[in-house]
């Protein structure tokens, strides 16, 4: 949450920063600001409430044309309303130290009171301004020293960038939780909270670790731990294509990312499977035969859409490995006292690799002795670095706040892991694994067929249903988590209330809600619970609910019963959740578009939730 960008170099500083913020706007978009320092030490700042375009309008009237280094921020408010006054950057008492920040400084009130008693004047309600004042108070000519002295006084989970007019031509970056990535250029350097801001300029990047401070000048990068010990930067080359962070002719990133799914699934799969051997090879999973044989329990830790992937993963893993699997929300797991030992495998699912609740819970699993494998989409992210092993999803950068291609890629990764473990612990027979892997290879093609036929039909249905205020999504077995995911997609981007339910639970409560105004999206593929789903659909129709049924191609059982029918290619049961996700994403998308909602940046949300 919150996007931060810093640049030092010969390019037009304000342009690089605004362009970087544009690429990070998915992290927060309720206010924005920029600060640039000129060669003669003049500090120029502009801030604005609202989206980045409001800041750009201000900059058109009062451009910041000069400058050699600077910072910019796009905010997701935690402390203080999203006003211009509370927008970052914030300055110290003398207006010479400038800070932008992501995260929360928990003891800011205590620090504020103490500094107020010594004459400091605060202009905002933010915790960030307190950090600026503190660094200003400790400044004695060296910015990095002032930051180092201030850090032990700050409590919380934060990342910030600081510049000082009186220690010019450098940006100091601190990471104590939320991500910071540094992009290395020729005679110029970049700092940001996420890769897309930097990707158009360089692929050489350094990810700061927790507890590190970086001093970035146009020619150098020096990294230290909080005790001042120097650390050698670990430079990585990112293989994402800059084109992937553009809309490429689509109206929204979300739509583009829905259409990218066959490619994302292929990329996550290829190079890792040997169907003729009935096996998968994922070296970075870092689980050898002996470690696999020791595992007697799996705990999945995730949030949001990734948690839904975990629910599907439970089916995959139990069925293919014979091991008991629990799926927990990071925000719950972290406050429980889970039963974990060295025979437990902790499976961490996170697109960003930065979700605060997921990360805290994974640390607890690790402390208790679990071996950790993360399924992650961002190379070098916190989750990937703190796990013993990692299975990267190769979805590419996901910019739309509503997760789409990352989810279906996570399901592929979970199937791969299930086959990997099942083959090594002796539970999964070679022939069965061979069949599953063959089916996985055919899946992208089935998704492509779906994507050819579905959009027009779903757009029409969306037009008819977009005036409804409540939706119920029902599924059973492997498709029950997909019902939850479909409902989440709809509420996130269209602000329509939607509930996902295992269809068998409907009669225990939600059935009371059904009337002629309630659309019920029923996932009814031809699997082993198909007939049960048909009965549930009958129950909905008996109460005048509006049924949109998703079924296998050529299923005629619901003609004349369901109000709308969407047919999907027939695939084996394990593949169905992946395929059946696509129409639900499109339905949510077209309803949101019809309602004029901001699809890629829905209100109150942010892509990476780095606060508790
Ligand atoms: O990056 P993560 O996978 O850890 O993110 C978890 C959730 O915040 C995320 O899936 C969220 O629910 C999405 N907005 C869903 O579309």
C-alpha cells in the first residue's frame, strides 16, 4: 500500500517520478505528491488530494522543470484523511528534510507529543510527518547518520525514502517491512516500492532486505544494516518485459490480464513437467526426497484471492499426496497458536510476496520449525526470500487490483506441488501423474477457446444483471472456492454485495435471501457433485431466484430451467476450477464497466496490503 518513487540522474526528475507513480498507482490512489531539489538547493513540492491526475493538473499549471533528484508518493491513507495536507511528501520542522513513507509508525503519537513539548510544530495528522521531524531533529550534516540514529526510536512496519536539502544529491531508503527495490542505471539510479516503476529504465535491480538502509547517489549504491555494517548488494536481473506493464490496447489492465491467462498458465507450467515420466521438476522448491517423506501435515497461509487458491490447493494436495491440509488466513493464523513441528510443510501463497498478514504468519510457522515453500509472483519479494523454497508463478506483473492471472497461475503451481510431493511420498501413481500433466498441458488451449466465446455473452448478461444489488455464488467440491472467488471479484470492482457459498450450505441459511431479485451464479460442471448442484439449482428456481448456470458444453439439463447458461469446454475435474474461474472474472468485469466503476483501481483497495 502506498507507492513510493525516487530518482537521481540527468533525466527530467519530475517526469520520471510521475511516470513511476502512474505505474504504482495500483498501490494506493487517494492522494499524491512530489518533491524535487534543484542544483542550487531549492526544494519544490506539489501535493494533491485525489488521484494522480489531480497532481498532474497542478503540475501543468506550476511545472517543476528543474532538479537533479527527488521523490514522489501515491497514498493509501492509514493515519489522517486523504486530504492535500496529509498527502506525502512531509517535511521536518525546518522544511529541509523530506520524507515519503509506506506503512505505519505505531508510536508516532508518543514521539509527536515529546517533540511538540520541545517546540516542534506539526501540520498534518500523519505518522509520516513525525518521522520527518525526528530525522530533522537528529540531523547534523549527514542524512544517513540522522536516519540511523532515528530508526531505533521508530516502532512499526515501514519503508521510507528521505532527502535532505543540506546533504544534497542522495536519497536514503529504509526498509523495515514494506518493499523497496533499487534500479541501477548508468549515471542514474531509481528507488521504488515495486518493479513496474523502474522497469522501463533498467532490469538490474536490488531488493532491500528488512533492516537495511541504502544510500543512493547517481553513481553509487551503498547498503548498510541498522547497526551500520556494510552489506554487499545482491544485484538481480528481472526478466519481465516492460510491455507487460502497459495496457496494450485493452481498456483496462484487468481485461488484459484476464486474456493473458492462457500464456500465464503455459509459462508457469513449461520447463517444469515431464509428462512421459509422470513427474515435475521444480528445483527452487528445495524439497528433497527425504524432506518430502518427513512431511505429515500441510498448512496453507494466504489472504484474499490467494486464500481461495489455497482452498483449491487443499483439494489438490489431499487428493494427490494423501496428507492432511489446513488452509488459514494469515490474519488469523498469526494470532493463533498453531500446532506445527519440523514435519509440517507451510505453504505460503501470495502474488505480491509482501502481504503483511501472510508474512507475519509465515514467520510464526518458521519459528515453530515448519519447512516453508512459497508460491509467489514477484522475484526477490519478502515471502520468496524468507521461505526455504519457492515456486514462482510466471504470470508477469499484475497491475489490476483485482487479481486474475495470478490466481489461475497459483492453481497451476499448487497442482505442480501436489504432483511433486505425491510422486515423492509414494501416494501418487506414475500413470495418474502422467494423465494429470497431459491434462495440464491442454488447459491453456481450453482457456483460449473459452476466451473466444465468453466475452460477448457475459457482456450481454452483465447488462441485464448490473442493476441487482445482491448476488449469490454457489459451487461444490473443487468449484466451491471458485464461487467464493467469483463473489470476491464482483464485490471488489463493482461494489455489489456478493456472497460465495458451498452450495450444500445454502439450505442452512442463505436460501432465506432468495427471491426474484436475487441472481444466483451456479457452477455446475459435470463432476461427481453435478447432480447435487442440479438439485440446488432447482431449489433456487422454486423460490424464483435468477439462475446463471455455468456448465460443460452440450449439457442440456438446465435448458428451460436456468435463466442464463454459459457453456465451457469439457476438461477433467482437476482442471475445472481453473477454467471455470474465467467467466466469473469476465462477469464481474463487465458489470463493473456497465456501472462505470473504476475497474483497475477500486475504491478503498490497494494491490499489496502491507499493513496489518
Ligand atoms: O499479494 P497477495 O496474494 O498476498 O494478496 C492477497 C490479497 O490482498 C489479494 O489477493 C486481494 O484479495 C486481491 N485484491 C483480490 O483480487
